[in-house]
C-alpha cells in the first residue's frame, strides 16, 4: 500500500479511506435492506468494524455539497444515517488550508523560505466547520454572561454534538427551509447556477484550450490558470507574510523562469492533481464539462495525497492513473468494492490506527461510540443558560456555514 519512493508527507495521522459519494449511497441502500449486491451488507459491517478499530473514513466539503443537493429529505437522511456513524464526524480540513501548507512546503524546498520545514498540519478534525472554515465548532452550554457551564455532563455534550453533526449532514426538512432562509440559509443548488460559478469558469476555457496543440503547453497554461484563479490570494498572502515576491521563486530568462515556476507548482500535490486531470478533460473537446467533474476534481485532488486508500468510480480512476498520482503519493486507488475488506484489514494493523488524535471524540466526552440519537434534555443545566457554538478555545463561531466553495 505504501511505496517507499512515494511522497507520503501529507498523509493523515490516522490510516484513512476516502469513499466517493456513490459508495456511501450503495452503503445506505444496504443499510435499509435494499442492497445493490448482497455483498454490500457484509461490506457495510466491515467498514463499521474498521472504524471502531481506528481507521478514519473522513468526509470532505464535497460530501456535504453532494448530499445536501439531494432534494429528497428522506434520502438525505438515509445516507446520513450511514455516513455519520462510520465517518464518526471526522472531516478533512478546509481545502485552502491544505494548499497553504503545501505551498509553504514547496517554498521551503525550492527557495528556503520559510527557513524551517513547516510543521505537519492537523488534517483530520471534527465536524462540518472543519471542512468549510478550518475551525472546529462545538455546541456548548454557556451561562447568561457567555461563560462555559462546567457542571454539564461531558458525555451529554458529546452526544449533543454528534447528533448535531448528523442533522447538519442530513440537511433540513422541507418545512424548515422558509424559516432557515430568513436566517441566511441558501439552497446548495444556487451555487451551481449563480453568475461566475465554477463550472462556467471551466467551460469558458474550452475554446482557448482547444487552440493549444501541445499537451505540455496546455499543462503549463493550466498551472498558471489554477494558481492565479484558485489559490492566488493564498499564495500572495504567504508571499506578503515572508516579504517575498514572485521574483523570489522565478528569475532569469523566460525559459528558466517557466521551468522554475513549474518545478515549484509540481510540488503542490492538490494543484498538480487538479491540473493533470483538467488537461485530459480539456484535450477531449467532445466531452462536455459537468458539475460532477468539478466535484470529482475537488475531492480527488485533496483525497489522493492525504488518504491511504481512495475508492472512486472507473472514470475517475482512469484519469488518476493517467496522471500518475496514486503511485506518486503512495495511495491505493480502486473502483472495486470487493477490494475494500482486505485493504481495511491491512490498515487496522498499522500502529497509527490505535493512536488517539484530535479527531477522536474523547476530547469532548469519554463515552464510546458515535450516536445519531437526539439526547434527552439535561436537567442540570442552570436556568438562563443557552447553547452556543464555540471553538475548542471557547471563542464563539458563526452559525453553521452554507454550502459554498473556497
């Protein structure tokens, strides 16, 4: 599973498996007694066993987007009933945070700034806020002055937050939407049709990409497009912090500058995977761009460098293999569900499966497991107290985010 020559620097602390959305849908069908194949029932049990043994099945922002855009509340709830207990509320950190760390690492390796190699980044965290804003948020009982009530049973707080994560994943019932819209809720599908949406951005380049005959020249152009449009603000912020400029990365003749910029960009795994996949797509003009493509690129460009195993569909697997990403980052990528039990067995044997980290719920409450049941009201909560969303340090957070990208 791990190639000694592969780049494993960005792997999660816990052994991890990224399941594409279609896998979760298959598992949900098995959970309610309508399996696509009889073997899906046994697969579901093997995933539960592996999760209890310390293997992480983290969710990304893409999972929330794809689940919440399902119009049928009952179907969303069926999927959430499977996703929540297996994922255990673990999520992958906000994508721009991950790329910022990758950019910092690339700068250190190419120009020696920052002087010291960036410390390993905490990749796995708890909850939807971690995947969208890079900060964990927990429902916490506070008194009228906003101070945390220390007498509340920690296990009750843990159960409350697990139930909230499940509810956020399942999304609102139809009857709840009018009131939520008054509070700022936005239908996830809005972001697929608003002006300047991300699909339209890719479609706008199809004609220009078709004029670039060389595959390598197209790749260079796509790197430039990716770093300026998707991560330009992140890169400029880093350069400002270290009092650097682009001339710190590139210098000399046009050819040398381009070679230096490419060498730098190729050290940023998420960007490199996205570019290589997009190059193949742009070189096939008969294939129209879709939102599924955009979301697949988002998911895979994050999951492959970070996770030990990625389960995706056959089309995505073919694109990844052509990019060389699985071998480059030591990731097992397959579309075969029958491969999963053996892969899980290998992962559960890794020492890091048993090591606790900040994505374990023990830091919230000591009770075992993950519960999606709504907890009974706490009689010990003092009069006048309220539940507020706080980060780990006790600082208030805004309401749960709408589904939006970067």
